[in-house]
C-alpha cells in the first residue's frame, strides 16, 4: 500500500516507482526545460506533463517560480495567449539559448547519472548494503 507523501514540492503517492521529493527539487529546472523542448506550453500543462512522466503533482508555488527564474536567465521566453472562455495564460517557449543550456545540462546529467550508477552498483555488488 502506498503512503501519501506531502512536501513543499509535490503531492504524490509514495511508491518505489517515484523519486523522492528531495530528488525532484534538484532536477525540476532541468525537467521543466525538457518538457518545453517538446513544445510550447503554459505552466499548468508543464505540470501535467511532469506528472505524466512520473514526477508527481507539482504545486504551482514550486513550478511557477522555477519557470520565472528560467525566463529571467534567458532559458525560456513567454507570451500571453487568450484563454478559451477564461483568463489568458502565459505560454512558455524554450529559447535558442535554452536549447544550448538544455543540451549542456543533458550531457552533465549523463555523466552524473553514470557516476551514481557506478557507485550504487559497486556497493550492491560488493555486498556493502545493510
């Protein structure tokens, strides 16, 4: 049975399939940029896509400051789009600088993940887990 986990970042069912909230806080910028590399989206659609990808339901109070920070750093740009029967929405786009940043971060992530995998694999193989 899954336990519900509440953090300042996400609300999710805690299972072995989902990353801990502390990990999410460390990768939310990269994950949001990766979602926007798939195409332009408003903030709620970014949150939905991250949820579909297994990151849990991100709270707006976490995601929107991240999007604003990425925009202020030139990784993203935004425009206002008219809402369908409701208020307008801010639509985010990955900029050319953002594409370069994402490619760089992707390479760094690959190296980091390989080091973690090597460390964890060697620990388990050597029977040093308790």
